[in-house]
C-alpha cells in the first residue's frame, strides 16, 4: 500500500465522524446515561478481615515459626491452618452461622432472615421488577438455612497473609451483616474445635465422675451402718451384727482406695480437657472501619460514552468496512 492509498483510506474512515457527528454525540450521551444509571444499581461491598493464630494449651512448647504453628507443627497438634480453613469453608459452619440469631437494626432476628431479606428484598434485583419481591416469612426454615448458608460461603475468602497468619475475610453489601457474620463464624469455629478436641476427654471425665459418685454412695452407706453399729455396741449387739460391721469396715477400706483412683482419673481428665482446649488468638478483629469497594460512577459514564461512540461509528461506517472486508476476502481466496 502506497502513502497516497493509506491517506485515502484514513480520510475515508474519518469522513463518517464529521458527517454523522451528531449521531455519535447522541449515542455517547444515551449509552453514557444508561451506564451511569446502571452504576447506581451496583452494590457497595464491605469486607471485614480477621487474622488469627490457633493455639492449644498454655504449657505446651510452641514453635516461634507462625507458619509451622498454622500447619500443625511446634506443639499445636491438630490445630493447623488447613483444618481451620476446612472448618471455616464447610457447609456445617456456614449453616450454623445462618441458624444463629443476632440483633439486627434493633431487632432480634435469625441470621438467615437478615441475609435473605437484604439480598432478596432490599438489594436491587431485575427479577423483582418482573416477579415482585419474595415473601421471606413464607420460605420453610430448612430452605432458609440452606440458602443463607450458601450466601455465607460465597462471601468467605481464606488466605495466608504476608506474616503467614491465617486471614479470614467476609464480603457483603451491609456493614452490620459483615461484622456479625464474621463474629459468629469465629464463635462457631471455637465451639467446634473445643468440642472436637475435648470430646474423648469429656467422655472420660463423665465416666469417672459417675464411677466416683457410685463408689462414694457405697462408702457413705457403709459408714452410716458402722456408725449405727457403734451406737448400739454400747448396749451390746449380736455377733452377726458385729461381723457385718467388720465386713463393711474392711470393704470401705478397699472402696476408699478405689474412690481415690477414680477421683485421680477424673482430675486427670479435667487437666487433659484444659490442655487440649484450643485457643483462637485474634490478631485483627472484624471491627469497623471495613474495607469498602464502591462502583465508580465516572468510570461507568466514560465506558458508556466510548461504547456508544464505537457502536454508532460501526453502524454509520458499515458500508465502508463491509466493502473493504469483501475485497480482503476476495484477495485471500484468489
């Protein structure tokens, strides 16, 4: 292609700009206005981040390497970051959060109701313009929990920050909701870990407690019999009663030893529960101010105007680029 041909082509494609400038301007205003209006329907997002380090037992040796602690090393057995991440992202925890209650806008409500009301009723939705707003109270309770649990999981992000601490982030369009969901998730995480870590020790404790109570009842019954025998011995008693008293006194000696063993095992179980109870050390609490992500209305306006000009230019110059495209295809097929 020569310089004259190039200049002719450029002039040919510039001509529609000057010839149909009013259409291009009108299209830019129309599409820019539509995009600007659409930007008002975009949700402003709030992100609450929580940074924490799981620990277990104050007297255990803990590695100074935070990443090793998170992965279960350094004496923090079973409290690794992978397990924590799995619990946080599980359906179990999200639905436990959804089934909990909170004080929302001055009222005690179910978390599931708060989430569904915000996202299905209050938040702009094109479907609501056609079908109308749904009745949250008519949704069955199990379906509420399942739907709200999905919302909780969709708003969750888990990562490891630059200091190698576990970072939990929730993102929702309501700052009050994002704070409450974060706090409930932490509470449910603690509850789950405590229950899991101490389940066997708690069963042992209850077993030894029941055995101790049973043996103590026998010891007290024997002691009462021996005491009554001692009172009667002043006035003389039958030989068979004396034999029974001696028998119970010997039996009580053995029972007291058994009771001591049971009580010792019970105290050991209590100590084991305390040792195995995990602690979630909160480094950054999910409190305001939250990270805010808001749609830029100016960006939407500019994008809409550029898109409008481009589409209108393609329309008014359609004969030119169609002819050039036909020539290129004919040359390629020749």
